[in-house]
C-alpha cells in the first residue's frame, strides 16, 4: 500500500468513525456537545498520559507495555471526561439557573483551559506534542505501521477502523433504542428504555471515538468531523437510514478529496503566484475545508432545503401573489365600472404597491393574455370569462375571510382587509367551501360588497 493510500485510508476511517456518533448529536440537537466533548476530553487525555508515565516510573508497567497501557488509559480518561462534562453541565444548569447552552459553554471552556494548563505542565517534563494533540499528524501516521493480513497498515488506521466497526456494531444493536430516545424521550421512558442512560452512553462513545481520532486529525478537526458530514447529509435527505449512509459517504469523501487537494491545489495555485516553495498543505486542514465545501454545495443545490430551491420557490410564490393581486384588481375594476377597462395609468399606480413594479406587472398581464385570462385593448385591460371565474374565487375567499374575522374577533372594519389580503392567496377551494358552510353562506362582506358564488355556481 502506497504512502498516499495509507494516509487517505487512515483519514477516511477517522472521519467516518467520528461521523456516526456525530449524526446522533445533530439529531438530538446537541451539536455543541460534540464541540464540548472534543475540548473537554483534553484534560482526560493529559491526565491519562501523566498516570501512565507515573506507573512506568514506579515500575508497575514495563516499557514494552507502556504504549498499550497509554491507549487504554486515554480511552478511559476520555470516557470519564465525557461523563464529567455532561454531569457538570446539568449541575450548572440546575443549580446555577442558567440556560443549557450557557452552562455547556462554561463547563467546556473551563475544562479545556484545565487541559491546556495540564499540557503546559506536562510538556516541561514529558514528551507530549501539543500540535499533535490539537491539529493532528495524519501525514506521519504511516511511520507507525503494523502487519495486518499481509499488509502494513498505519496503527492509527487500525485504531480508527476498530472504532468505526464498534460504532457501526453498537448502532446495529441499539438502533431502536437510539431512535426512540432521540426523537421521543418520554415515550422511550414509558417503554422501559431509559433515555437518560442512552444519552450518557452515547456521550461516552462519542468521547472515546474523538480520542481515537485525536492522534490522526487532532482535537480541533474532530469537532468538524462530528457535525459537518451529518449536517450535510441532513440537507440531502430527511429519512434516517439514508441519512446514516450519506453521513458515512460524505465523511469518507471529505477525507479522500481533502488529502488529494492538500497535495495538488497548493502547488498548482502558488506556483503561478511565484511561491514555488509551497508544494502542499496540511491534510487535516484540507479535510475540514473539503467538508465545509461539500456542506456549502449541498446548502446551495439541494432540492428541498437548498438556497437555490428556496429562492426559486419564493420567487414563484411572489409571482403567483402578484398575479392574483392583479386578477383581484381587474375584478374590482369590473365591479365598480363594468364598461371601463383597467387603464395603463391605473396599472402604473397599482404597481406602486406591488414589489415587482410596473414592468413585472405588465409581464404578468402579457402571460394572462396568452392564456386567455385577460383581453388587451386600446383603453386598457379587462378580464375574459375564464379570467373572471378565477378572479371570482379569489375575491370570494377574500370576502369570506373578512366575514370570518369580523364574527370571531373584535376588529374595526378598516382592519379586516389586510389579513384577508394575505389569506386569500392560501385558501383552497375546499377551505373556501368550509368557510362558506361555517358562516351560513353569507351574501355580503362586512363592507356590504357581494360575495361571489362558488365553483359549482360558476359552472352553472
């Protein structure tokens, strides 16, 4: 296995192992807890390192068993730090009478500061690389390789691969418990599944997973790997099982693309700027950039929750509302002056109250003319029979809503039109019929204007 392949596999396994518990943090709306655990595990790591060093100095463990003991103590320290974080957060929230996120911020900043202090304390007398803990050294993981099934694999890849398998196994075994405790803790407790115990167990698994990835990608990047792939997957689908699969694919893809970009983009970009000495970038940092880019692309183009789709839907809604407003104006013009079309000057005056202005209003009217809803003459615009039928339903909903509000709320008559103007665009035929039935088929609105008949009356 080549060096770059080993680095890519190690980074991908670390990213995927973090993304599994990170998805459930996101679904439980505890994304900040991932940030907290990634920081508060630091004092647990340093404490475990110091304990292992003390045991070695006391002769309780041999030099050959030091590495295995250190890793075991690191996992135990991370689990303890995770439980301590959750317990202290609840304690501060309950007895300090502060909001949950504020309590979490107080706890994780304090514990992280304690971890930094312990690092500084330990660095003076022990071999503890601060940059390795904070930023990771995924590029040098290939220097510590073990023979597995005839292949030399980085030890970090083995550790993170085992964590990924463990997380997937726990997910398969306790999928129902996780699902019900996440989405309905009350029902979970009723059915005998202790939601609080599931919460603490999940935090322990998250903390242990984060520590396993620290040496590979660093504690700071773990925060992104816990949340960003899951957040990207949630933009793409709202179904849980596809979301789990997408989270794994996005996490692994971020690692693969991140390492490739770290080796290819810097030299391609900076060589053209005259900085020939810059040939590559940090793989860990580029993984974070890639994950953020994938999230940004998903946020832009997803059909359900994307920015482009949202802008398109809002634009369509705005055009529909403008179109219906113009239909209503043409209908009211016909009511007041049956033989007088809506003039172009009147349209310009009306367009002052329309967000799109006179240009879009004329475009809408030209569409109406092509569809046979509006007749265009020298004197102005009038509704055709088909256009009048559509406008009658719009005005019918408007005036029925005014009657409904007038009967149920004590409002002056001049306050009824504004709410009806909004409601008329969202009332379907069934809702209009239901309103008419509930109001005993009123013939006029509170202003004395006639209420047009329903669809069946138009057909007759």
